[in-house]
């Protein structure tokens, strides 16, 4: 899909990955970029059009879709996450992650699919994660919510293709944002996520595999129990001992 001259909505565009995706959309010639955020006062970039949007509230999403009838690209970026293990996971936190990271995709897709179809198809860009494929024990419920989002993204791609709508799944490992600030791991710049995601959009590819971690995980899914999870177990056990 051509970005130049298009109108886009980016959820969580006030900071982190969402902000740099909004920047990259503008750099590629987008005519307008809406920033869907819970608090419109948090949007300080005058080039963006703030829109109050709590993605965990289907009523707010439906209202936004009724008002933003010029949108052609929807970037589902808003997400939450935190540490948890299978035996320590808090159910309320798990439900919140499912609401924001997974169920919001359902609401956003159902609300905006007719808007995009009215413009000839358009596109959804869903910011997922390498933990869609690799269940990290220290991020148990976050991983589960992203796995659900990946599955929904794949199903939506098939149905929405009938209306000419493109669906891009963006997979990446650890990104240098507020969400990962406390993690002692190698991280990539959020700008790399934006470039990879929008390259995939413009080139008509179904997925953006941003980093080597994601590319390796995807390539190993055919035998994940032997190629992925022994290493995951080693890292987790070492961390628990430490």
C-alpha cells in the first residue's frame, strides 16, 4: 500500500514505538496521522491529531470509527505488559493484558474494517512481538496475549483480503522503550521497528520480522521444543538461581 497522501491512525502514538511509527508515516508523506491515546494532553507533537481512545473500551473504539471516516491505515500499537511466571501470574493483570494486547485488535478491526473498505481496502498494521512465538516464562501472560494477537491477525488477514484490506503483523524482540527499561538485555531502536513495519506495508508483505531474534524464532517454529525451548529453559533457570 502507498503511504504517501494517506490518512493513518496510530494507537499509543504519544511515546515509544507508536510515536516513531507516526513520525515515519509523516516522513513517508502521510497526509494526516491521528494519535489515538487515553490522554490527549500527552500528545505534544503538533503534526499529530490527538484522538481520545482507550483501546480497552469497545464503545470508544466504535465512536472513533464513526468520526474518523477518512482513515486508510490503522496501526494497532497500544500495548501493556509486565513480568509474571506461570505460578505467580496475577489474574487481573492477565485480563488487562488480554484486553489491551489482544481483544482491542478484535474491536479495532471490526470497527474500522468498514471504514477502510470504503477507501478501497487500506491496511491494518498490528505490532506484535517475538513472544507471539516464544513463551517467555518471566513474561508468561504478556506472551500469551501476544500469541492470541498473532492468531487473530492471521485469521483477520484471510477474511479482510476479500475487501482488499492488507494486514501486516510486526514481530520484534526487545525494543528500547519504557516497557523494557528495566530489562538487562540487548535492545534495538524503535526507529528500526517503524522502518521495517512500514517497508512491509508498502511492499505488500504479510509480516515484518524486524530483528534476528524474530527471524530465528520464526524459522525454528517447526521444531520449537528442540530448537527454542531448551535455550529458554536455560536462561530462565539461570535467572532464577541468580
